[in-house]
């Protein structure tokens, strides 16, 4: 098989985005656009990949890493000029080069593979990825001759009214015979409305030489969407979201309202999970079978166990076991570990803590920097007081303990196995196992005192 190369055009500043963020780094489904491109291209195993970058190259490098070599285009003088920056790396090599824009995050590896195969089967010097656009405004038009062969590509700004009426558009993705590409680029002129060197002019140069130019028309126009402004970014996000959700539904996940469910690319969800509207699931999250998520729940970088239910809550960077009940309105912060069959109730916050199996924190409590054993009951309004303004300290509550409502556990402190803490206590010293600890002011009742106060008010 012929050698295959890839050139990604990612040097554009993206002024229409009106952003300080480099255009190709704007995220779609939580991943920078250019990273979608490199990921899908890598799936077809090119022998070498080169990304052309401009200002912001260091930031692009942070995301691409070793996936591609980077070449700087110091002046942005058009797409043809951009490809020329890869000349030293690719010019003399035999094979096929695919040229892709870094702001086209929706093109799949299957489309890249089909384009490569079509180009090679046709023995063409150039193959254009085209599509029929419902509204072709802004795109270069594909001009065909009477034999329906590609004759040239004309940019919108240089097109006549008749040419602008054509709805077959150039998607900006091409395959070229590598040597023919770099030889033809030497003859591209900047005699046009923008004064730039257009890569599509290579098509006309090859055509005039009698070389074969082919086109592969993708049936999915949405896949070829280029993102140049925030409106297009939103459309790309919507298409990607629909694609991701469809994959999960085909794999046996129930989404009550797919249009209002947001799932990241790296999320793994097993069959028979039920997800309600308004849920946002991102990062490297795994959700096991028979779990129920939502409505209006955010989960990021978490493991969620089998048959666990999370409602109206937020969880991040944590491990949640099997058959756990979370919410409504709970907040599970990073480094929390919730044991199987535990309960985290309404308005409970858990941070950097472990909660053992069958333990319960049912309502209105803060559990921070705590190690809580199995079968522990934490009463309403309990706080592990973990911070003195400078340092964090650990609270340990051993198995089978019972913490009464409105208790303050001043860390570092340990409540021994099987112990009770009376409601309203402020615990500053360790509680031995199998003990009852009461740390509150003694109650005093002054009978008849209420009436005296009322009478004083009347006077």
C-alpha cells in the first residue's frame, strides 16, 4: 500500500470567534477541535502527520503532544502558503497526502479512510471531498465540466452569480499525490481578491496539465462543517452531542430526552442505565448497569457503580459504589469514595473522604477529610471541622457508630467503633469504642419565666 501522509491546517487566528483562545482550541464535546482531527486521522494510521500552526503554537502543542509534528507559519498568506510550510518534511516522498482543516472536528475516520481509498483506486493526482450544502454561502464552489468532471474550485469572493448558485461545495479536505502537490504549489499565484495563495488553485493547475482530478461526495454535509464563529461552534457541538448520544442508545442506554442530555466522548456507560434530562456526564466517567442518573445531575471523572441512583446532584473525581443513593442536591467533591449501599442525602457535601458500606449521611451535613467506616449513621447538620485556617485534619469514625444531629467533630479526632455521639455535641477529644459522648451545656429550665417576660413587655 502507498505511504500516507496528513497535513492539518491550524494556523488561522480565527478573528470571527472574537476570542483570546486560539481558534482550533475551542472545544467541541469537551475536546479541542484540532484534537478531534488528529484523533480521527490517527485512526487511519498515516505514516506521518504535520500540523501547520501560527500564533498560539505552544498551546496547540500541549494538546497534540506527540501525535503530530508542528510547523510554524509565521505569516498567514492563505491555505496554499500554509501547506508549503510542510515542504521540507514531505516534498520528496512518494505517496498520498491528505490535507485537512483543523476547524473541522466532525469528520470521522471512516470518511478519511474512504477518501484515501477512493483517491488511490481512481489513480488521481487530486481528490476533493465535496458535499451538497443546503446553504452554500461562504464555501468554495466545485465547478464541473459537461462530462461532470471537476474542472476547478472557485472561492465565494471570486465567484460569479451563476457560480454562487452551485450548491456542491468544497469542504476544504483533499487527497493529493504528494509529489504532484508540492510541485504544483510552486505555481500558485496570489492574484485574487484576498491576495492569498489558495490551495484549491492546485486543482486547476493539475487540471490544465491533463492530470486526473477526482471528487468524492460525502452524503453527510453536517460532518464537513467548518467552525469559523460561535454559531458554527454551537452547531458542531449539537451534531457531536447527537452522535455520542446515538451511540450510547444503540448500546442499550436509555436517554429520556437525548436533546437535553450531554455526554462526553470518553464516558463509558453500560446497558440498562437510565439517564434523565438535564444530565451532564463528562471526563473519564464509567457508569455501570442499572444505574439511574438525573434529572439535572453533573458527573465528571467518576466511577458510578451498579444500580446506583444519583438525583439532582454534582459529583467530580470520585468513586461511588453499587446500590448507592445520592441526592437530591448532594455535592460529592474530588477524592470522595462512597461504599456500596451507602446513602448521601439532600444538601450533603462530601470532600476527600471515604464512606463505608451501608453508611448514611442523610441530610444537611458536611463531611470533609474524613475516614468513615461501615454502617455508620451521621445525623442531620453534622460537620467534620477539618480546617483551622492553615491546615486540614482527619476525622475518623469507626464501624457501627452513631453521630447525633447537629454535632461538630473537631479534627483531628477519632470516634471509636460502635460509639454514640449525643445530638448537639462538639467533640474535641477522641471517643473510645462502645461509648456515649455528650459534649454540650447542661439544660436548665426556669419554670414560669416566660410569663414574667411577657408581662414585662405589657408594662
